[in-house]
């Protein structure tokens, strides 16, 4: 498959390296042979490193393109729904109507969690961060499905996917209910995926709860837009954990841990915290100046992206949904939303952000929608994790379906060389 070669001259020696072309995106230089030459490549943050071959998702950050199995995210958000996108990510093709129905029904058969899992929640403080609880309870799924799981078997992997897609909303809603001191609500399989999640979050056994269809549609969009995003930090974490042959539920828990940070999935929570800290439209210029100050660690949360150096295509769809939700719920006059909209406008007009190509990312708008839907800020990243679980699973599945090796990066060592233990 190498139709080109790169030549590297180092230490007076010339080394030829194969160059591969994908179906889209930059060519990659195969540096695997360098270890035989006593050389490593150095790329902290994996800025220029392709760690795997993949056929799931393609991003062109400079053009603002995101494709899942070739389909643009804007079209999927408009014409599809989250479960259909899950199917697409796992199997590589959109389902027929019959396949989609079978898939939805199978997912519904797995929405309940084992009753023993309820006891795990009692071990946590009521004020524990829900992402901490999610790391624990999703990891704990491996204790329920370990002996019965042979992930070299395609069918077992498929069942793991159904379990993950179906149980993540149940577990996420249980985190919220636990923090509120309210009883867990069992899933309602007569509802669609997003409505069932809202039901488990907000219904109580003592009152009738009607799901708002505009909110359910917005939730489904949030799930769809967060479903996968190529080899980001959490997906790479799942691949790395999976490369050792670890249980897939434990691997997903490692993805949840990686997602939690504010530079990654924690950004939607950080956006809301930042808006509350700004507190007043008049203070926006002060925060813009802080974001531009090299000596101030403050960054505008929800702005910028490692890959998108153009508008995040997910953010465009999310902004539209955000407008719909705010007008449906009549919150356009909420002071926090006004600050958000003003901040967006000022940052987009500021030359600093334009020069550095810092545009609002998906999390800038998703946090606003989630707040309007009455979801507490601490649950925002949990919702991201729920949605991204299918992306993590699909990458793990792709990896273990083919030949793979344990991930084992090298280092540029700059510590002490060998020295004698001092005499005592
Ligand atoms: N506010 C102010 N300046 C920024 C920001 C920001 N949000 N983001 C980047 N910059 C500046 C940064 O200071 C640097 O300036 P200089 O070239 O003068 O040193 C330049 O832009 C490039 O930044 P970087 O840190 O090299 O970019 P990166 O690709 O390593 O980081 C990022 C990407 C997303 C971590 C970063 O933009 C950021 O911290 N954004 C805020 C957090 C955020 O919203 N994260 C969610 C990402 S979308 C959800 C997801 O996919 O997980």
C-alpha cells in the first residue's frame, strides 16, 4: 500500500520510510522501522502522529468537515437520530427500516441495570461528582459481564455494544437521582431513547411526567453530535486500555476518566461556570482581555479546538438547536444566556480570536441547551460521556476486530544517567 517514500537523513545515514495515503487526509510516514535504526520519533500531545488506521470518522479541521462513515454530521443531525448513528458507527452502513427497528428493540431489551448495581451508588457520598460515580459504576459493569464475555467473538462484542448504549442513560440518570436523594426511576421502553433519558432524570413515582418533545429532540441532537470524534484523548485512551486485552466495560470507564478534564469533555461544564463567574454583560471585556493575556492561565471555555481551525461543524447545528430550545422554553431573556450570546458575538469580532482561529466549539452551545433543559451543570460531562460511549465502543471494536498490538509509546529520556547508590 506504500506508493511513496520519505527519505530521512540522520547521523550521517539515509533511511527510506514508506508513505501511505488514506482515502482522505494527510499522508502518513511509517516510522515503525526507525526503532531498528536506534531512533524514536518525538511528538508530545500526538500532534503529528497517526496511532492507528481507522474507517469510522474523518475530520478536516481546516475546512470544518466531520464525516461519520462518509456522511456529513450536518446531514446526520438533520435526517437521522442518535440510535441510527450508533448503528452506522458500529456496522459501517446506515440501517434499513427493518434493521433500524430491530436495533432499537434490541437496545430497549437491555435498558435495565442489574439490581446489585444499585448498591454501588450507596457507597458514594451524595455530593460526589457524577463523573466520579460514572467512572466507578461503568467500570463495575465489567464485574457483571466478565466471565461471560469473550471479546474475540463478534457476537459477544455486539452484545456489549447493546448493553453499553442501553445502560448508559440509566446509569447517568441514577447518578442524578442519587445526588437529589430521589428514588431511581426504571427505564420506560415505550419511550424513544432521548425521552426515556429525560423521563429517568426528571420523573418521580408520585407525579405524572410529560416529556417535552422539543427538549427530547434537542437531547437527541446533543447525543448525535457527540457520538464520535475520531482519535481524541478519551478515544485514544480507550484504544490504549483495550490494546492490553482489558475488559471493554473497564476500557469505557477509562474513556470516561479521560473525558472528564476541562480541556476535553469537561468544557461544557466549564463554560457554564465561566458564564456564572462573568455574571454581568459589562464584565465580558475584562474576561476577553484575561483570555488574551499570556500571563493569565484563563481561557475562554467553549472556544478553540485542537483540530478545528475553522467553525466546528457540530457547533453550527448546536447553535440552531440552542435557538429553538431557548425560544420554546422562553429563556432568551435569561441573564446567563444573554451573557453567552454577547460573549460569542464579541469573541467572534475580536482579532485575537480570529487570528488564532478560535471559534465557539460544540460545548459552548450544548452547555446552554442543557442548562435550559434543567440539567444541573455537574451532569453536563456525564451526558457527553453517554453519547460518546458509542464512539469509544466502535473504535475499540474496530481495533480488536483486526490484528493489533499493545500500545506502548517511547520517550525522550532527560533524567539522570546510571549512578551509584551512595554509601551510608
Ligand atoms: N481562550 C484563549 N486563548 C486560547 C484558547 C481559548 N479558549 N484556546 C487556545 N488559545 C490560544 C492559546 O493560548 C495559544 O496561543 P499562543 O499560540 O499565543 O500560545 C493558541 O490559542 C493555540 O492554543 P493551544 O493550546 O496550542 O491549542 P490546542 O490545540 O493545544 O488546544 C483546546 C485546544 C481545545 C484544549 C484549547 O483551545 C482550549 O483550552 N479551549 C478551551 C477548552 C474547550 O473549550 N475545550 C473543548 C474542546 S471541544 C470538545 C472536545 O472535543 O472535547
